C-alpha cells in the first residue's frame, strides 16, 4: 500500500504533466499483457507522447486540482492509463486506433483535445482529426492562393502587354 506522501507526489507529477497538455487520452489497458504494454509505451514515446498509469482516485484528484480540466468521473473507471500528447495533439489517437484495430486490447475511454471532450466511442472521429500543423498548412495555403492568383493575373497582363508591344514594333518595322 502506498503512503500518503507517495500519493501526494504522484498527484503532483500528474498535475505537472496534465496542466500544459492540449491532448489527453484516457485508455483502458486491462486486456494488455505486460510485454505489449512496454511496446506500446515505446510507440507513444516515438510520437512525443507520455503514457502514465496511476490509480483512478489519484488521476481524479489531479484533474480536480487543474482549473478548466473537466472530465466526468464515470469515464475514469477500471484500469486507466493516461496518454499526454506532446506536439501533435491527435497523434496518440491514431496510435490507439491502430493498436485497437490490430489487437482489440487498448480501448479509448475519453479524450480531451484542446478543451473538447470526446467519448471513447468517438475513436474513429478523434483519429481522423487533422493535426494542428496540417490545419495551419491548410489555412496558409488558403490564404496564399488568392495572392498567387493575383500574381498570376499581373504576370498574364504583363506578358500580353509585352506581346502587344512586340507586335506593334514588328508592324512599324515592316
């Protein structure tokens, strides 16, 4: 049995990890053998995500201590692991879906992505969300397309003007 000091330390570590997180995933790992759990942790480390396992009561205490982090208690039952996304907030969902599709052993309980709570049944939706980098690239591309259209139009006018001047010069020379 862990002592109160150890529980306080675990809660403090969870708060430190969860506070700045933009993507938090709560998964059920009860069906996973230890060997596979180690491999899965490596996969999450490879995508700059951190996987932690703690008692539900400690997870709930850490969540309660963070302002603005609202996760219903009924979602945190059974064996729970927390996956905290690093740079790409949707990358862990893609890994969770891949593992679930392959083995059926890692289930999503809930995901909290940039303040939006998703139920575990919405794994396909969460996994299909574009990353922040993809969204930014799409927005920048949309913003640049009118500019490139204007540049293309100006170039076409200049080209037509040059052709016209060349034709006039040919006619005067003849």
